[in-house]
């Protein structure tokens, strides 16, 4: 999970830089905004797939008791499919003419520029217009500086020189972003990118969590309390949910093929009992005493016995690892559904920013969107219900997407091609 941002972080800026190099200046803002819409489409795809796949606990299999192949792994594979299709699609796309010029492939750059020219002329109804190039400005190539060293020495010496030169070139490219005349732009853009990302992703993580918290409070308000129970020679074979049992005594009882969901036993005694084929979720035994009790094929691991005493107890085939069942966990549906609605809410903002980007200007749209989204955060103070918080999430996402689109366009346009 920690490695994935290195891949995504490299792909996103490359997409905008590549796309901007083949766009007409007067249409650049609009078309880059349409490109931003696929961020929304990808978010909808991911949240919809999660909503459809992950809660289905039946999509799983086990490899022993420790390894559980749950449905969330199927979801990860499904999310990888767009990446694979993108790699396939990239093989049919032309290379950046600027890159080809930098590596000295002038003929290939010329052919791609001619292809772009001919395509545009056909679209304008002027297919007879001939493409001509009067002058090509070739940038200085770093490879020329190490040509002599690359042709001499041992193979590992050549590899070392190549890697050192590449890293040095990366460092030079990075430092050029802090040189005149783009230094001020870099510093200002860094501040805007940080604040916008901090607010957007911070709230994106917080919204589902606070909704889940509201659900938990409502769920806890319906908890059932049982005090001083005395149960003997009884067979429990049904589900216990959202209950607290205190100071109970369970003598010669059998707990067979049942589920414990959000159940807590406190200061209770279990004597000569049997726990068999038990599945538990958020279930704990606190300060309880177990005497001559057998546990067979359960997921009751040691951490679920908090300050409890086990006397002459036996454990057989204890299931370890992630045993959570989503069959009855409706909060899981809510998490994915909320993400789906929040992502879908940016559609109007995407359309508005695409249509108005070249009309009202990038900075006006960026500043207006950030001010409006900031104002909308003030009303989060009054969110006391799930529906109100979902509405605020949709409002915030819809207002802030124009800022993202504007920032993408501004970042591309504030740098010359060789520094973009």
C-alpha cells in the first residue's frame, strides 16, 4: 500500500504533461478539464466495485486456518484492470515530440508532428495543407557528456556511470524548478497543492469515519443488558448480537454453530461449557472465569479474553487471521455507498469547470472554488445525522473539483515545455 503512491504519483503528472503537448492553446483548459473527469470516473468505478464485491463474504476461500482469501482481494484485482488496459492503450499512442527531440530522434518527432498536423487539418476541412518545418531547436543532451565513459571500462563501470548520470540529471531537472524565472511559481504552487490536498484527502478520509461513528452511536443506543443470569444445561445455537451480559453464571452449557456480534461478557463464570463452531465479531470476555471449558473450531483468540482466567481449558482448531464476516455488517455497505455518492457529486463541477475554464480564467476559478469549498466546511459543525453529513460531503466535493481542475491546468501552463 505504501508503494502504490510512487506509481500513481509518477503517472498523474506525466498524463497532464503529455496531453498538454498536443493541445491547441485556446482549447487547453477545456480539454484538460475533460481529462480531469476521468478521475471522477475512476473514483466511481472503484467505489462501485467495492460496494458490489467486498461485502459479499461468500467470494472467498481458505488456505488452512491462517490464510483467508477474502473478497477484498478480488476487489484489488478488479481495480488493477484499468491500469492493465491503460498499458495496452499506451502502445498505440505516439511518443511526445519534445521527448524525441531531447533524445535526438528528429525524424520520429517530425513524423508525429506531421501526424498531428494532418489530423487537425482534416478536422478543419483543409486536408490539402502541407506540413513543413523550417527549424528544429535541439536541446542539449546529457548523454553526450558521458559518451566517452560509456564506451570504455568494464560493464559495471558503464552501469555505474549511466545510473549516476541519470540521477544527476533528475536532480538538475528538479532544481531547475527553483531557478529564475519559475522559482516563485514553484513555491506558490507547492503551497496551493499542499493545502488543497490536505483539505480534500483529509475530509475524504474523515467523512466515512464520522458517518460510521454516528452509526456506531445509534447501534450502541440499542444495546441490550443482561444482569445476574444463571443458565445451566442449555444449548445456545442462535445468534447473539449487540448485548452485554454481566455477572452471569453458565454451567454445563453448549454454544454450538452460532455467531457473536458485538457481544460482551463481564464478570461471568463459565463452568463445564463447550464452544464449538463459533464466529465472533467485536466480542470480548472481560474479567471472566472459565473452568473445564472446551473450545473447538472457534475464532476466539487470546486477545478476546481480557483479564480473564482460564482454568483447565482446552483449545482445538482455533481459527486465526482475519475472520470478519460482512454478511450482517451493513456499515460496510454505507462506507462504499458514501464514497460512491461523494465521487458522483463532482460531475456537475467537472462539467462547469470544463465549459468555463477558458472563459473566466484559471485563477478566478481556482480561487472561487477554494473559497466556496472552504465556506461549505463551516456547516460541518451542524452535521448531526448521516443524511446531513452525506449531503455536506457531496457539496464539498462538488465545489472543490473545480479547484483541482484549475490547478492541474495552471501547473501545466506556468512552466515552459522543457521544465513541465
